[in-house]
């Protein structure tokens, strides 16, 4: 239905577009410059997802593609099922996911389900690694994933269609147009699969794992004047899934539907007083599990202002307000309602070879004493002689995670007096570049205290307590390089992370955890991408390695998941004709047919195939000045 | 010197045909004798013939329910001795094991099936499953019929049980032959004489014991007892005892005695605690044992009131998840689920409550089988 509506919309767009071209060319949208987040996080590492690879893999959810691009672990409860991120030795609740500046982690569970974040829905994906609560608020301990839509559209029309193993289909359609001072872009996507893959090492097929996911992203920009604009961003995602049961279960009937509405209105103006941005919006997250509706509704207001002080000191101040309504049956007859407000300020200054950043944030949560959250970072250009550059960096931060609505309001279990989890994080690193080869290395440490755990009381009832202390130490290394020889070009990246994430203290009943690695937190993680192009041909090899993961708190080897290496391979060919661009790809996932698990008892498919077709209409070249 | 000389001068043995026959007879008779010995002491039936089987539920949603073997008296422990045909473990929430001859029936609550094994080898012999087998708990075997307590479905859009029953399987055809409706939350089963007793626990929400006539496979009666009836044992006189958990936080658990002939409640003892669901009986059938919040209580079957003092306090046990008594020696066994997240432990105390030993089991140890 959604897709059919989208088709109509597309045809309308194409018509409009054709007509718009008659009297005007593609209008340059209003340009409003703000400093990117990285600037205020000098001293840490931010990765931008390669846009070509993102487009090539846009049919997959973020949990699937980030694990090939970065040394990050995802615990997926089956193929296409819920997916929780683990970055820098933390749990899925310790990564903040933000969409156009709005935190979209589930406020009931505290974590984001990456399986309902479809890559195709975003124009840009950035990952900030490490502590960043001073900029991104609650949950930014292991890192932050920054998603944005409504970037300047690159193509008036884009279409992509995939057919894959196990009855998998994917369709996406994007269109954008510009009439006078209004820019509109629409993105529609839909993916579905029977997902009845053969269970590795068995004659059976996976039962009851079919899924359908679809969504729409709509952006409107009104240029009110050359320096003022209004933006509307709307994103609706719908997922309907049979819950893939544990291996051996052939009778499960559990189903889950997710409905997520996210809407924001943003007014921006850029003048001699600085860049002012005012946003208002709502987030409505619904999970319907076996027919039971659980909903968290939020009203959101965000104001920020960026200004350059004398002596070229950049200043950014902001305030964020979340009005949260917990409509969960588990919270009892009375719906909890609370307001959370964050106030923040950041300063950034370049001094010749040195870049300094200082941020502070103070959250206000009812009946919770949230700490002041500073971030201090510095970068220094040790060598900047082209083609040789070497930068060293360091940062330290205090971070926090607010108790979730479940932690606070679960009937007969939640505690209103829970305190937030807090952490101190520190990191040193270097970025080194010679010609087209770069090397990035970081060593990090973090101590998380007051970690909230649900612990059984003597009557068997589980309740949350601020109890655990976790110490994390590790290092990451990444190398990338690109070469070309005539028509042939090749690029490669290689990532590795070593992570020790150890329980230092915990509840008396959990003493067997002390000194042990956190569950689902591999010590070794690695990934690599090799991409090569010859004329209009392309071939890409994706590789990931994941070490042993303990699934049981005392690190019993009986319950550990074995290490595995996964390889995906894609080969493509493209044709261009005037402004039309056509691409055809064949993709083999799990080329080596490796049996592996990302969560205990949940099967993942062996070798499988996808065929992909893409069409892009390029923008009309600009008129000469 | 002399001795060695004598040895040295000894005649070498040369087998004549007559002596060869004699030796042959000797060998054959020895062999026959040895074979005779085997007849008296049969060959071991398998690695797990004698010992204690621990059933571990595993983590919910992780399909890592497992079986641990404890070899008495050596104390050797082997983890995860049974794997289902697709997985690395026995299944999703392994609930209970019931033996019938050399065959073991393992109820897999989360997978809605019953794994049939040779319990001496833990080799699979097949499974029982049916659409009606929805959250099974315990199984009892009588002849070629199997009786399974089944929690049944939840209410639409909730987690309240709405249709529990006892399901009867024909073990030859592996088909369901009867569904016997009971009150909600049917759990423990006990066969006594011509009746099957089934406790309707429902986390304290039900308060009856169903009595099923196994000659006709019909419900004879549902006797009202305290809230949350769970553990069932028969004492030395053949009387049936039911341990009722009581109301949540109400400290009003009870022990109820049922006469298996009149099918009437004969005695109710207030325990003044909320006991854990498991009820054990001493090898002589004279004393009942139950636990509450880490204390282990023993009560004589002739007592009129509950003991004021526990037999002992299981100080090392964090969360009692299984209780039973070894019928061989009266040792009291406690399964400790610890935090329900890491591997559990088993603590063994002697009949007086003196700690003997402990060992690591699987995740959430729930039941012991002594054999």
C-alpha cells in the first residue's frame, strides 16, 4: 500500500520535475553552515560511513553493515531480528543513537534496535567512538551513532530492487524536487523475506522467522530567505515480524510489530548573531508483542545557538527537552509522565597546530541527581608536511546513562530512586597519513559505576539496582589505503579492536561475575573491506572476524559462542547514458558458508544470494555562472 | 642359589596332543566361567547408568537448557551430555526428566516437546510433540500411556493462563489420545494406585489438586487445598502430601495430606512461610523436607504443627531452585540458580544438614534424578 502510494508520488514528482526544468534549472538550496559535531569533539575519533558502500548495501539494516565497516559487535536475535550494538566493551544501552539531533533509543529499554534502522532511510551515517555524553547526552558511553536525513538531495530519482534467497525482496524509491523555494525529498522502502533458511548442520529449515519492514522518509525545506529556512523531517518505520525462535523450537507463534513515527520541525537562521536552530517534534515508539501494545510517546523541543566569539573561539549552547509519556501496560494503571531537560555548552578553539574542545552538559531528570558531564579534548598536528601528516589526540570525559522508564516504572519492580550510571572515559590516539594511506589508532579506558542490573530479591522478584562497576580497557587500529592504475582502482580498509571489559564489583549474588569479561563482548573483533573498480565493473569483498563471546556471566566455556569469520562478496556492472545511470549487482553473503551465532540459540543463515538492480537519475549540470 | 638352580633345571613344557586338549578344556571352561560371571553382573548399559542427572533449565530465550551428569561416588561431573538434533544444548527451558525402565522422558517447556532418550547413554530415541503440547511441565508414565501436565495458552494479549490440562499420549503411536481439563497452571504429577494427582499451581493463582482416574482417563475430582499447590510426594503409608506455596508475600504456605483411598483432605499444616515449590521425602518415607528463603525445614508426617526452627540454613545457596533427597543415603540436594544468569551450583548436605560437597551445574539447575 505504502509503496503503491509512493509510486504515484514518484510519477507526480517526475512530472513536476520535468515541468520545473522548463523554466528554471535545479535550484541551489539555501546554505546554512554549522560546524560539524566532530569539531566540538576534537581529540576523539568520528567515522563517516562511505557513501558508495552505504548505497551498495542500503538494503541491509545498520547492524549488518556497521559490523563490516567497524570493529563493532552486534547481538542479533536471529536473521533480521532485534539487534543490539556493543561498542568499546559496553552494552547496547551504552550507545546513543540520534536521528537529526533527536535521541531515538527506546526510552523503555534504553537501547536502539538496529534491525529497524534501515540504511536506506538515512542520507548520512556517522559514528562517534567513545564517551560523548557532553554532546549527546544519556547513553553516549561506548559511542554514538548519528543519523541524518534531509541532506541536499543528490539525485532527483533513485530506484533499487533486490531479489534474494529465502524469498527476500527489497524495493526502494527516492525522489526529490525543487520548486521555487521549496525542496522536497521522499524515500520509500520495503523489505520482506520468508527467511526460511536451512539451519546449518541440520536437515531442517528455520521456521517462523518471516518479516516485512517498510518505511517512508519525507523532508521538506522552505527557504524563507537566503539565510533562513524551515525544515520538516518525518520518518515512519513499520516492521512486522514472526519472532525467530530458538533452534529446535518448531512451535513458536510469537510475533512483534514495531511502529515508529518521528517528526520534527526545525527553523534555522544564520546571521551576524550566529546560527540559531529551533526544533520541535515528536517521537512515537510502539512495540506490539503478541498483540500487546507498549508505547512511549515523547514531545521534544531543542534549541541551539552557534556563535564565533572574538579570537575565533567557537561557541555552541543548547537546551533539549523531552516530555515522556510511558504508555506501557507493564507500568500499571497510571501512565508515568516525566520531563527531562539537558542544558549544554561547548567551546572550540584552533591554535596553530592545536585544536581544543571543551563541552559541558547538565541533565535534569525528576528525582535523579544527574552529574555534570564535561568533555575535554585536544588534537595536535605533529607533522603536516604534505603528503605526510601525523596528528595526535587525547580526550577525557564524564558520561552517564539515565535509568530507563522500565527501570523506574515497571509495576511492583521499578525504582523511582535509581541513580544514573556514570562513567569516566579517557582515550589517546593518532591519525597518520602518507599519500592515500591512513592509519588510525586509539587506546581507551573507561570505568562505569552504578551500572544498573536487575537482581532477584529473596522472594524471587527481579528489581533494578545500581550495583555493578565495570572496567574497560582496549585499543583499536584501522588502516585504509587506495591505489589506482589506469582504469583499475582499488581501496581497502582494515579494522581491529581488542577489548577487555571486566566486572569489577557487583551484587553479592553475582560474585561469580567478578573479574570476568562481560557477556556478548568479544575480546577480538576485526573487519575488512576490499573494493576494486575496473572501468564500469566493481567488486567488493567484505570480511568480519569475531572472537569467542561468553553468553554466561561467569564465562563458562560450555556456553560460549565460537569465534567465526564471515565473508560477503559483491560484483557489479554499471551503465551510464546521459543523466541515466543503471547498475546491476550480484552479492553472495556468507560466501564461506560459515555456521555462526550472534546470540545463544539463534541460528544465522549459511551462504545466500542477492541480485540487485539500481537506477539513478543524475542532476542536470548547473548553468554556468 | 638353590632355588634358581631348581628353576633352571625345570623341564620345558611340551604340549602333547593329550595335554593340548586338557589346556583347551581349561581355557574353554575359564571362558565359560567368565561368561557366567557376566550373566550375574550384566554389562554396563551406558556411561550414565549410575549417578545423578541434573536438569538445568538454561536462560530464557537462549536455548541453553542442559543436562549435567554427576557420577557418584567419584564426584566427576560432565556438563551438557545431551544435545537436540539441531542445537548445541538440550533445548529451550528444560523442565524435567522422568524415567521409565531404560527410557527417559525429558520435558522441554520452551520447545513444546518431549525428548525421549535412553537415559543410560543419553542417545536420542525420538520426540513427542503435538499442537496441544503448549508449555509442558512434567510427565508420568503408566504402561504405554504418558501423562503430561500442560500450562496451555496465555490469554489474548496477556500472560494469564486460561486453559491448562493433562495430556495423555499413546507411546506406541505417539499420538494424543485424551485431553483432560484441569484448573489453570497444572504442574507436578504423582501416580498413586489407580489415580494420577496433579497440582494446579499457577504461581499461587490456583488452589486445587486434580485427581485423574487412569483406568478411564477422566477427571475424578479437583480437591481444594491451599493457594499454589506444587510439590507432591507419597509417604510410607501411601498418603499423598501437597506443598502449597501460599499467597505472594502472605507467609501462609501449607502442607496438605490427601487420603489416596477416600480422596479427601485429611490434614492441613500451616507453615507460616512461603515455601519454595519443591517437596522431598526422606528414604524411610517418614519425614518431609521443604525450604523457605534459604532455610531447610524437616517435618515428621505425624506432626500437627510446622517446625519453629529449620533443620539447617543453606548459607551458601543464593537462590534455591531445586530440592530433593537422595533415596540411597538421605543426602539433601539443593540446586542454586545463583543470579539466574550465570552457571548454577548444586549443594549436597547429609541427612542431618551437614554440608558435604558442591559442584557446578548448568544454568538454572531445576531437578535431580537419582539412579
